[in-house]
């Protein structure tokens, strides 16, 4: 049996810790072949970054890789020595020595392939192989040292496990496993025994901390059995469950098809509440009413507000349309007039002209801005207008006219090379994933305070606009997280126009604003609004598919604390709300509490000491 073990920075933060890791490895090596992946000691990587910044505000990325890769080189050598001291033969190898071949993209390289011969030779000689995480070597003649991006040693470990066809990959860290949320923010967060890869990917915005999302992506694509455990105890930790993988080559490991399925649903209708006052509690009331009627809501979208009014749009199965309209209508008298004279009254709109939702699905979209823009481009080239957009980590969904659905699915399958033996699913055959009924509908909660929101106002309503906007961003390598386009159309100088809002990493916000402003006259939109002080709170769980009312409960938790929701986006297994940055932690705590995720144990995570 072959086991890959990865030890994070805190697990190898001192000589004593390296020695205790060596003890654990020794124990495993008595019955198994072991490949160990290690991170740099403690906060070494942060310290190296800070050294570079003292010399240059924008250090050369090649030199950054040269610098940062040294951190892991220290820990592999020390761990090998510690193993040898215990009488266990071991050898340390850098990423280049193993043959972890990556693209030449410095500081954010993706793994292309991994050579296994040398590792296998050492393993067969009874040695433990200790590999430097987070680094690789470019395939070009120059053999440049590359790094995978911060937190990337998880990705090295899972990629090695996939390449070596290891029986299990164990990630050892400073928490007992994956918890319902970050224990540094909510100390009574609870340990989960299991989580699916899709749930983990949706939690990625913050789960990224405990597990690099690209590691989950590889585990999902190659069916690696993955466990997250504590370095300090023998407790079993959390299993990250991969679905049965479709066969794929190990070549192009991290670059293989980012999209592995197309889904469509032609049985939906949309209801919108327009110009409702922008104050806490309205979404809670609306979806509370919907939950009382037991109507299954699919997409929920709340886009940017105009003055002090908001729009919320949601979709339901067509059979529920009339009931859903009635619930929304019943809410109107309670809303009152927004106190802005030219906004007029709140209004419910909805027609049951058939609409269709088409989605692309795949773990490979994270950090690849070109995927969403390719979807929008494909629809544009087919002359199909997009009425609504909602995205999550593993899915981009567009609402279009039902009559365009067949054409859209064909075009998307062609564009993303989804052949008939891969996944094309309609709502009629869409298998709802089997969910353990004993599990709560919400598994985990995450907070991301590192994003900024951009809103583009009054984009002409014609095919190709989203495609153009997101292609511009993708060309500048700006990754977009949450994209929302809502139903509402404005009449601007006789032209129909819509708004699109999306989030990007805070560090990319200024550049995104600049390049989109440059394109504004060509594309014909009027205004770009940037808000950097936002927080994104998300709830995730496969069980919410079968539980109407999860959204209502989340909104209620926020309303109870008087927290205003700035934007809403959903996927089947996730609901995300943007709130003011100052209220992020409070919102996280409120949501964690209302879903009763807290346990009776408290986790105090020790601060990571700098390496002396
Ligand atoms: P390592 O150095 O071992 O890679 P990281 O610091 O990268 O460790 O990741 C572990 C940290 O992730 C924990 O200390 C915790 O603060 C944070 N974290 C965030 N969300 C979660 C979560 N849902 N469950 C567990 N830990 C989490
Ligand atoms: N040492 C690297 C970092 O701090 C990689 C890792 O720890 O996963 O980002
Ligand atoms: Mg980590």
C-alpha cells in the first residue's frame, strides 16, 4: 500500500515538530510505502515574501519563485535527516528532481505532468521519499523553477497521489480536519467526518485555507481518496469524498478539460420583485413565504441596488409559478414606497414564457477566467441572448429563452468538447445526488473578505455583451468569482439595458475598473461602480436541494442582526450573500448559529510562531 502524507507549515514549524513528524512517518513506513510532501517551516514563506517586498514593491516573478522555493527545500532536508536519525532510510527531492513539470507561469503555475520512475525506484529500495511541496519545474529547455501559488503544497500532494496511484493522500494540519467554519472566527465550529468534493470546492473561497481548491479539483477528477487530519493526534479527521471519476489521462494533469458536463432545465419560470426598498429583512420575508408554501426555489439573484431600491429574482418549477407570484404579491403592501420619488412603487413581474437554464459544470473553473467568458462567447456566437447569469465555484448558469435551449446545449457541448459519452443532463434525468438524510442541509459556512464588487450599469441588452466584458477581464488574467445578471431591464434612451455585477480579488479591482472604463464607449454602458469593502458569506451543503427554506433561514439570520444584503447568488448546493465588510464576521457567526452548526467543543488554534 502506498500512502502520500502532506505536512503543512505549522506541522513542521520547529525542530521538535519535524522530529515528531518523523516519528509519525516512521510508524507508517513500517507497513507501507510512504511519500511525504512538506511545506516550508512555520511562517517562512511569509517572511520570504516580506524580504522581497523590502527590496521591491513589484518583485520579478521568476526571482520570487527562486526565493520562495527555498522554504520547502529547508524542510525536506531536515525531515530526511530526522528520519535517517531514527534509522529510517529517506531521501529528499525538490520538485525539479522528482519531475513535477508545470507551465512556465511563475508564482501560479499549474502542474502538467509528474514523472514517477525516480520516486518508484527509491520506494522500491525501502526509502521514504520526501518531496518539496508548492514547487515544480517548467517543461521548457531552461528548466525554470516555478511555484504553484500560495497554499500550493496540498495541490502537490494530491497530484503526486494521482500520478503514483496512491491508496490514500493524507493532509496533516493544525486543525482536527474540516470544520463547519474557520475555528479562528467561530471557536465552537464542529468537525465533519465527511464532505463531498463538490461541497469542499464550493467552500473553497475560505476552505482554500484548510485545503487548496486545486487539490480538491485533482482529487475529484482522478478519484484520489483524500483525508484531512490533525498532526498532533491520531483522530481520523475528515474524509473528502470524490465521485467515481471519468477516465482521464495524467498528461496535462491540471490543464485537462475544465468543464466536464453541460446541464439544462427547461421547466423553470422566473419571478422578480423590482424596486423593493433596500433594507434588511425583505429577502427573509419573501423566501420565508415561499418556504411556508414549500416551493422549491432554484436560482436566487439579487443584484446591485439603484439609489435605495433593490431587485430580487428567483426561479421556480413552472408548476409553482402562480403560487410564487401570489407569495410575492402578498408582500407588496408591507413594503411601502421607497423614499426616493422617481423610483416609483415596488412591483412584482413574472411571465411564464418558458425559460431555460443552461449550465456548464466542472471543477476546473476556479482561477480560470477564460471558462466563463468562453460560455458567454459561445452563446453570443449562436445569437442567443442571456437573460440572467449566476455563478458558483463549480458552475456557471445562464437563463435564456426556452426555444434557444437545444441550440445552446449543442453549441456548448461543441465548444467545451463534451462528447455524448460525457455528461449532458436535462432536468428530466438530472440525478439528484444521494444525500445522507441524517446530515443537515447546510454543512459548512464560509467568509471571504478579500473580494471587491464591481457593478456595470446599463449594458445594452443584446447577445454578446457578457461575452465581451468577461473576455476583456480574462485577457488580463483577472479571475471573476461571483457573477450576477438579473432580470430587470431599463429603458435608456430608447434602448433596453441591464446591469451586471461581479466580484474579483481586491487586488484586481483597480485594474478591472480601468480596463472596463476604457471599453465603456465601445460597449455602450454608462457607469462602473466599485465597492471594496464587502464580505461574502456562503452556506454550502448537498442536502439543500431537498430542503426548501434554507435560503429563507439564512436571510432571516442576517435580518435578525439587522445586516443588509447587498447581493445574492445561488447554485444548487450553495447560497452566497454579499454584506458590508464590517459585518462579515457577525454575519458568519449568525448564519453558523441559525443552522445549529456549533458543537460543544471549542477549538483554539495556536498562532503560528515565526521561525527563529
Ligand atoms: P497548513 O499550513 O497545514 O497548510 P493552513 O493554515 O494552510 O495549514 O490551513 C489550516 C487553517 O485553515 C486552520 O488553522 C484554520 O484557521 C483555517 N480554516 C479555514 N476554514 C476552515 C475550516 N472550514 N475548517 C478547518 N480549518 C479552516
Ligand atoms: N509554503 C507555501 C505557502 O506558504 C505553500 C504551502 O504552505 O502550502 O504558501
Ligand atoms: Mg495550507
